[in-house]
């Protein structure tokens, strides 16, 4: 393992409970209070514990967690990121199963039991995850669009997957320790869960998308936060990871229809530009627009069923913008990957510090809050 022996593997106690719920938090505010309240209302018929890792909060997140009966830990450095925070929680977890939940997520009363039941049904299952439900809390259009899109992608994907999602995802403790936990080089919320999923499947472990495990997302998205997350934190790092790991799986956001749509949207923009030079190209542009509508019709029909015709019509340009910046992410991610590869091959040069498989640091990151 690059970066030394896993701290998770060397220092974690042997599991004695069924489930350890681990929540990384930084300034969780009222959303975190709702998250904790929902967990405490669980009707789980299995033994479980609650571990919260505070990543330098300046609000009362730690106090709220303690009041909810959680064991509260802290990162040694504020803003260490959720990857390190989750690893810290895993070092003290006593459960056979690690259930990771984001601080802005509300579980159902049966989520913990549902997770344990899935592992009971399939002893070979190493990890699973669910999805957001169809009831995102924030009422503004961008939040509704973003969360419903996430719900649709997960719910329309087959159960067998090669990735992982830590918003509400669980891993057998033994498998988590075997692969070394989350990659600690992801210092902010990014694709640390996707990268962990690829390592799990590469090690021969089975990961399942469970459609019936759904949680409510409380985050309020804005146009700016959506674009920053999709491009800087997810899209570009994901492309670099795909190139590095040579992953060609077609699940979730990487399904064939999505890849074809990215190509189609750029052909459409090219045709629209060409109209100014040669007006007959307008017919080609119209055909491309119709093709994009047809390819993505199931999604737009889903939007119409959930929020009505006007919402579905308003979502189409946002979805086409999504395909547009996905193309940008592909180009930028590929350039950064090739530049890093070239730097690695050049004697005496420093490679681009893109995340590589260096997982949990050797030195203790654990601190009781």
C-alpha cells in the first residue's frame, strides 16, 4: 500500500456490535440536528452505535452530537475533509458494519435495520448504498432539480455497481480495513467514495445499489454550488481517476446514454454556430436537439410526473448544461492526467499532486473531542 500500512488495519478494535453509524460534520447547523434526530428515532432491531467526527466546526455541532448520545471525535486539523473524518470514525468503530451518513441527510426509522438485513441476506456482499428520495427538503428549483436527478440516476441503475456512495452507504468493517479505508489525499468533499468503490471491486468485493434504501437530502443547492461541485469536486477528479484506474464501467452517471448525450450536445453547439455561416445546417441542429430529447425522455418524463410540465421544461436546459460541462470535465481531466503522467516520467520533476492510492496515514489522526 502506498503511504505505509493502514492505520485502520493496525489500530481499530475488533467488531462487537452490528452497525457503527459514522457521520463527518463541519458546521452542520440545523440540518445536522435533524440528521441526529432522525437517527435517534431509528427503530433498529440490531445493536448499533453512533460516532460523529467533528472537522473543526465553529458552531455547536459537537454539542448537538453529544446530546444525541454520539461518541464525538475530532480531526487534528480543521477542514481535513470527510475522507479523513470517516477514517477516524472507523478506527474506533466496534460494529461489524460501517454505515456512513452525511450530516445533511435524514434517514428513515428503518434505515439501520434495512442495511443490516441486506448484509444478512447476502454473506458475500461487501458494501451497499442507497439514494436520495423524491422529497428533497430545500424548495428552490436548483435543489429540487439536483436531488431529483440524483434520485433518478440511482433508481434507474441496475443493482450491480463498481462504485460507492457515502451519503448513505455501508461497508463490512473487514472489507473496509482490508482495502485501507478512504483515500486521505482527498482533502475536501470530492470523489473519495467513488475511488473507494473502485478499490473494493478491484479487490473482488461485491457492491450493491439498494433501491429501497432512500434518505432525504436537506442541502440547499444554488447554481454556483452545483457547478463548483459537479465540475471542480466531482467531474474533473472523476475523469482523472477513470484514466488512472482504467475503469470503463457503464453504471450510474457513466451509462451509454449519458456518454452519447455528451457527444450529441457538442455536435448541437457546433451546428448552431455553423448556422451563421451556412443556414441549411439548422435542419441538422433540429435533428440533434430532437435526438437529445428522445434519448433523455425517460428522465424528463420522470421530472414531469414528480413536479409537473413546467418543472420538466425548466430542467431540460439545466440538463443540457450538465452534458456541456461534462465534456469540459473530460477534456480538462484528461489534460491534467496526461500532464501528471508526463511529470512522473520526467527525471527530477515533481509530479502533479493528484490523489493516488495513499489511504489512511500512519500517524494517529484520532482525538477525542
